């Protein structure tokens, strides 16, 4: 089992996901809704979305190791399923954020020769509203899924303590 300073790594890593996932999800919603925020949020949002993917994968893997070491209960199994799903949600969130940022700043991409052929698509009138809607949905779903996953983990740990 992977440990950090004598504690199971999952217990420590989960705090990063619990804090960063809702923060990134809300940032994606703000990015979509407030045009003037895009210039300031593009880099932090992109970095957060990119960071969440490996963080959620490592956290889930550490959780699976902890599950094997501690044994399996119905509550732990439900939490493991939620955690596995959260990995996929972070990947989809990254794709949505990349689309949002590309649609908000098409000139950045079209300066590169590899993306010049996409100029018509990137500058189309429908792309920014579509990616904004996608970003709002992905951001809210990431917040929801991180809360559901965290809650199921808390229940699996604390259910028998009363």
C-alpha cells in the first residue's frame, strides 16, 4: 500500500481532489459566463484541469490499494465505483476546458501552422456559445461528482462510528 509519512496516500491525496475539483468546476462556469474573466482565468483553469487528471488517477489507485489492504464493504465498494467514475469525469472536464479556452482565444491557436486549417471552425459564431454551455455543464458535473464521491467516502469511513 502506498504511504506518505506513515499514512495511506489516499487519505492525503484526496484532499487535493476535494479542494481542486470544485474550484476548477466553478472556475469553468465563471469562465463561460463572465467574458471579462476569461483573460485572467484561462491559464489557471487550464492548469487546474490538466492537474486534476493525474491527481484523480493517483488518488483512485491509492484508494484501490487501501481497499485491498483494509477489506471490502458495500459502502467502500460504492465509494470505489464513484472514485473510478470521477477519473473519467476529470478527463472529460479537461477536454471541455480545452475546447472552452480554444474557442475563447482562437487567434492563439491559428498562429501555429498546424492549426491554421481550423481558422474557420475556431472563428465561427456558434463555437464560443457551444463550448461555454459545455464548460458550464462539465464544471457543474465535476463539482457534483466530486461531492458525491467525497460524501460516499466519508460515509464509508464514518458509518460505523455512532
